[in-house]
C-alpha cells in the first residue's frame, strides 16, 4: 500500500502583474507596488457594479473622489493625510470590494486581513502602519461624503436614504462633481490614480 501524499498547504499569496507575490497572511511591504494597486483598483467595481454609466464606478475612482472631498473640505490639509486618504481602500486590489452588508455577515476575519494589508501598504509608502485616530476620522468623514455622492448620483438611492446611511452632501463644486462622478474607463482610472499618487508621494 502506497503512503498517502501530504496535504498541500492552501495558497495564501496572489501573483501580481509586476511579478510580485503578495502573501495575504503575512504581507511584506517589499511585495507592494503602486502600479499593481492602481491596476487592480481600476478594475474593482464599487456598489457591486449596481451603478449607472457606460463603465463601472471603480474603487480607483472612489479613492480619488474621497481625496477630493477631503481637499475641498480642508484645502490646507497636509499631503501625507491626503496620501492616506488616497490609499484608504488600497487593500481591495487584493481582496476586492465587499459591500458593507456582506462584511457584516462574515464578521471580523475579513477586517483582520484588510488591516494587515493596509499596514503593509502604509509602511511601503512611508506612512504609519496604524493610522492615527484623528486622521482616520478625517478620512472616514470624506469616505462617507463620497459614498453619499455615489449613492445618490450613481446607485439609485434617494437623498433621504443616503443621508440616513452616509450623512450629508459634501457639496463639491459642480465641475469637480461632474468629473469625479462620471464613471471612467479602467485605463483612465488607473492613469489618474497613478498621477495623483505621484503628486502626493514624497518617497
């Protein structure tokens, strides 16, 4: 009788187009490249794709919207805080964008993976592994403002429902709102995320 082969360990890494292999259980900052992040986020849909427009509304475009909301609310905010806002959903280039109701169903394991990934991403780009509470609060406010705009302009929510779920309208200037809330192609979203990142990143 032949001996049983040992069970193969489950693969916990993803190969990126850059050639990097990122371990989800123990992510190394050395395996993180902004080009991989921008490429992935430009192809991940917000709202599970349930939005109006010829293209998906991507996580890449959402992160740019969040940073724009923050910038308009506080023009003097420093570049490192803006960079943290731009990268706040960066782990989704690996794990995708799970809608909030599904996150509530699966519980805390997803958040642990997401937190480890975000910490490694921050270290890679010169930010604190753990975001200071005050900065996290500012990012969350801008994120909710962006969600309100996306919900009402793209995802079919009434203003009353969006206010209840996400808070108020951040009141972007009309030209900025039209630009950031018109879904872009994946190529355009990727390019604009990279451009904005390079402007903010001082490393």
